[in-house]
């Protein structure tokens, strides 16, 4: 069954978001992260109160010790002389009685009060019913950060210091953090990337005066990663002399021979991208990352043919407020319809979807049904047409804009769905060589099928991973079989 896709960009509010995990989905959506941050705030409040109580307790004990110390400071040649002086001084006698009668009651009370046990009970209450991160959440967050650095080719030094693609934040990584990222990249076989993380860890260890780990420890990891990279490179060249290696996982020269910074910059400048339906899987991945970074893959002649215009679709409803259309690609046809939704409608859709959001599934191996993806970490809520009057109005509006039949009750379209997905800024089409940036209130539109009913390989697409922000997306899948008279079939399989 063929489907035509319309994507409504709901909002692009800025906040930090991790991206992916397999068996846990704690940070796969901004709502989950927000709840986790709120949970940590409660924990911090309990710990803060414990610190305050402990410091107050210690202050009382210190005061007792300081009072005693002022007595000890009396000069004397012997212990007998010291005791005689103290015992013969009425002020010392008064302060001695005060310490052991009045002050000691306060000290004893503080010692008997178990603030730790009380804090433990409060923490247990906070954790009751709450979802604390697990090991897979921790490793998933690390995997997400490694992937983001790889996809967007972020400057390692800037990233470690909280600069996310030109936006400076107060979130920074320590030498220990970078070492862990390097280990994660190494275990994934991305040895060149691991070397970069380890080198940054080495630099930070020096700046931190070896606070979180020592530089000599990091150097062992750097050398091991270099050796693994160069050995793997050599083995690959022996098996396939003309092999082209992915720039994300390997440099073209052995790392032992590289001019550290120059080598990578030369690779970036010398890249060439291919577009079209016959490109390889490696080209798909390379193009996808390039489009996510905002690189231009099409030549200026093709880009000059693109245009924007107003269109009323010959519909009376649109005469006074025609649709604003932006063209992203001619072949395949990819558009954005701007200002399709209002702010109020956006909030209504989000509120309807929030209680229904659940981790999205992808098609698994044949015969295994659907499964959780380790790459795509979206959350989905299927909104039936009768859930709210707005949904029916949106269905009619989409029909007017697209000129297609979109009634799910008549099996002309699937339910409107709302995704809380990863956001790096775009939906990338690696074979078409274009990317559609998320625009609030806008709707991206393309046909997954040709007029013949055959799949269009040029519409292969994916959501760029989250870097800084989150994206709410409402999808409308329009069925091909209902468009018999709206979009007539052609017998030519190539069209």
C-alpha cells in the first residue's frame, strides 16, 4: 500500500536532549528528560538539606572544640602547672562548667540525631515510583554524544567546553568524560574518532592538573587506539586495494604519519558527494551527515530553478489566505507549506498527544514484527479523528492544500500521528541531495511513490539527530489507493 507523506513542524523550542538507547527510552524525548531533571531537583533538595543540617551539626561541635582550645593555649611549664592555673581561674572554672553542662547537652543532642537516616527515608520516598537512569541510559547518552559529534563534525575542543555548533552553553566535559567517550567510540570500531576524544581528554587532564585522571593514563589509550586504527587500515587495504574508507571512522593515512590537524582539514576539503538513486549505502550515509551539517550538495544551476509562491489551489477557502509554498526539490518534488497551523492548534495537538506518547517501533526482520530501534528514538502518539474537533478540521485543511483525499474514516489516510523526535535541524534526503529545515507551523510534503505506483528511491530520508533542541512533528500519511481521480496513475514505471 502506497503512502504520501505530510509532516507538520510543530515547534522547535530549545533545550538539551540526548538521543538514543535500546532497552530504555528515558532520554529519547524532551518530556522524559524534563521529568528526569525534576527528579534530580528533588534529590538535590534532600541532599542540600542534609548538607545544611550536617554543617550546622559540625559548627556546634567545632565551637565546643574551639572553646576548649582557648583553655589549652594557657602557657605552662608542666601539666600540673597548667591544671593549677585553669582550676585557679574563676573564668576558666565557669567556662568549664558551661561546656560540660550547657554546651554538652547541645552537642550530645546533635550527635544522637541521625540526619543520615532521615535523609535516606526522604530519598527513598523520592525514588518511589520514579524512573532512575539505568546502565543502558548512561551508555545511550554517551552513544548519542559520540554520534552527534560525528554527524555534525563538531570541533572537539569547543564541544568539550560546551559550545554546540556556535551556541555557548555552561555544559562542559571533564577529562574523564572525554576518556569515556573515546572508549565508547573505540568499542564501536571508530578508532580515528576515539583518538580525537582521547587527545582532548589528555589536554583537559593537563588543564585540570590531573584532577579527574592523569595524563600518562590517557596516553596509553591514545597509543592503543592509534595502533588499532592503523592495523585495521592496513588490513582493509590488503583485502581491497581500492577501498574507500568512511571519513567518520578512519583517516586515509595511518595516524602515526598524520600531520594532526592538517590531515583532517584536507579530507574535509577534498570530499565529493554523489546524488541520485544509484548511489551506494556509503554515499547515503555521507550525504545524510553532510545535509545535516547544512552542506550544499546540489550545484547552483539546480538551486536557481527552485522558487517560492502563493497558491490558492483553486479553492474558495484559500482565496483570502493562499498557501505559502517553498520548493526544495524538483525531482523528486519536495515542498514546505508555511503557516499551516496556528499557535493555539499546535498547543492543542501537543496536549492531546502527551498522555499517549510511547516509544516508536520500526519494522524488524521478516517474521519478527516490529522492534525498538537503536538509531531511531522517537515517541509516537496515534490520534484518532474523533478525539478532538481540531483533528477533523486539520484533515479537511490538508485535503484542500494537497488536493488529495485524506479522510481516515473512509480509509483514505492513516491517523494523524505526533512524534517527539530527534532534531538536528533538518529532514535529510541523501539521494535527492536536499534537506528540509524544521519551520514552526510549516508542513513538509512529498510523494513516496511515482505516478506509476512504484516506490521513488530518491525520497529516501531520515531525521537528523538532536544536537540542541527538540522537535514535535505531526505526520499525515495519505493512502495512494484513494487518489485514483486526484492523482492518476501512469503506465510508465519510470514516472
